[in-house]
C-alpha cells in the first residue's frame, strides 16, 4: 500500500513539473528566428520609426545568442548602403514572458515579450528619456517574423 501511494505521488509531481517546463520551452522557441520592427509606442503614443529602421533585422538563435543589425538614416543615401550598427549577445527566458538580453559589454536588459501569434510579438521595456532628465518612459515595440 505504501508503494502505491509513493508511485501515485511521484506520478503527480512528474506531470505537474513537465507541463510548466513545456510551456516555457514552447514560448522560448517562438522567439527563435528573424524579425523586423513595424511599430513603436512611447507611453502608449505612436512614435515614428526612423527612416531606415524598417530595414533593421533582429535574429534570435536556438543557441541562446542574438544578432541585431540596425540601419541608421544618412541624408541622401540608400538605407541599405548606410553604416549599420550590429548588436550581439545572449538571451534567455526568465519566466512566462520575461527575457534577459546580455550584450557584448555584459550589460543586461530585461524585456517583457508577449506573442500575439507565431509570426508577431510585442516587446515592452522602460527607459530614461535622456540621462539628464530622469523621466522614465514605457516603450512597446511590435515585431513581425521575416523569412
């Protein structure tokens, strides 16, 4: 009888732990791929993307690394011919919708990422408006998957 109860307890423990882990892994897998930004809200007000920002690409790899290629606007120049800024680092999922990103200078940023489908997500974070004026803004960016 004791063996039966022990097996029953172990079975319940295994089932409940497995479901939580699967949920976290499935959401992590959704982030893997190539993305581009399509919209930015600052304190719930739409903020115009930079002229060349729509050409920027964000890649999140299964190995837990990321690569962000950001294109900046230069007057009288084609966006893709402009100098770009490349950000590289690692990412990890902390819980159901919080992710940490560590850049190549070991600076860690935390974002809330919510998937509306397998092909789109929103990333929300807070930021100082400028270093001399400590107004904290909430920024939400919308991304779509690209091939």
